[in-house]
C-alpha cells in the first residue's frame, strides 16, 4: 500500500473545525498551540468558536485551514505509514510542505496570513469574480474564456475534475461567460462567494509582495516529494519551492493532473487531511477506483486507519 496525502484549500472552513482532534489528541493540541504562538493570537479560538464572519476573512481562513489540516496530519501520521508523496489544493500546498518537513509550521501560518491579506487586497471588492463550470470539458472552457475575454482577464483558475473547472477574472467577464458556457454544453455555471479572483492574472501584483514574505524562511528538502499545483510534477528541490509558490498565486491549480501524477508515482490510497470532503469528491471523479479516506475528527480518523489497515 502506497499512501498519497492531500490537503484542502480555502473554502472548506467552518466554525468548530479541528476542535474534536484538539480535544482528544495531544499532537493536534501541539499544532494549534504552535500556530497561536507564531501569530501571537488565539487562532485556535477563532477556529473553534468563531465568529463565522471573522473566520471567513481570507487573512484568517488561510492560517485556520492550514492549522486544522496540519493538526489532522499530525494525528494521522503518528499512526500510519509515511506517504509516497503529497499534494495540496492551492493553500493546501503550504500544508503539504509543512507535513513533509519542508516548511516550519510557524513560518507557514505567518506566510499564509500575509498571502491571504495580499490576495484580498490585490483587486478592489467587486472587481473580480470566480465561477464553477460544471459538465463542460476543460478545453471547451478554455476556448469560451478566450472568446469572451476581449481584453479582460478571464481564464481557468482550478482544473478540479473532469466535471468541474473554475474560472476567474474580471467580474463582468466572468458574468458574461455564463450563458456562452451553457450554450457550449455546461450543465451549470455557479458563481462562487469568494473575496478575490484567485489563480488568474489579476493576482500578478501579489507575487513580488509575497516573495518578500517567503524569503524570510529557508525551505528544507521534503521527506516526501510534493506534487505542485503549477507543474503537476513532484518537487523535492527546496531551491525551487519559493518560485513555485509564487507562480501558484496567478496560475491555475492543475488538480486533475496532480492526482493523475500521484497515481503514476505509485499511490494506491489517498488520504485527505483537514476540514471538509471537497478533495474526496474531486478525486472520486478523477480516479474512480482509487480508495480515498478523510481525517478531520476522531471518527474519521478511526475509519481511515481501518481502511488502510492501521
């Protein structure tokens, strides 16, 4: 059995995430305590008690999801075999880097707090948007975006599954693409409630500012390679990690290819570590016959360990 660890991104947060693991396992408590210490505030209390409106702010959501994800990993990793490789969806790539030993937890929560703030501030409120296109092949989504853009930013942001591609760009461009996408064969086009148009060219101004943040820490060689969003290939070279994270800000998440690459590397079972079930749903669409488990509380931990024979 060869495990592949996957970590969720922004959009899977809710009040109470990580609390059950924090209550029952010292490994999870250590992660939240370290995150609180690094930030100089009670991130754990925000995760467990809210308020929801504050937790939803991108600058809070990103460190909160990272802490909850790393806490799930810390509990699971003590009881399970090491992974063959790891990957994370957008923000989740930072969680994967922490879990594989490439990025210290304290540096990671500080970095993603700044990342969230910079991404939120890059585009004026209401000027950008994102939408999920369902049931239309990615190449057709690309063609519609190219035809509709007309000088505006409009492009795929997340290649999430064969059934779902998320687009991002200027708000009027995203809105004007809805009907053409459906005319091209999309089953639905769903506007997403997001604070910024992530993973598109509108995020380019973030990159030099984020570089200043990420240069504060030294990346170490990962214990297991991390399959990156930008290249959909395993990276074990810490000298390349910073540039890959910078490119990730304004380039699409190639999640379908990431999952397929992990399978090519030999992964036989996936484990989603962190809040929510989003990645489990996407992976089932990408690699239907590959078992996948999730760890977000004590009950799901027990099921995951039983599933892998742990």
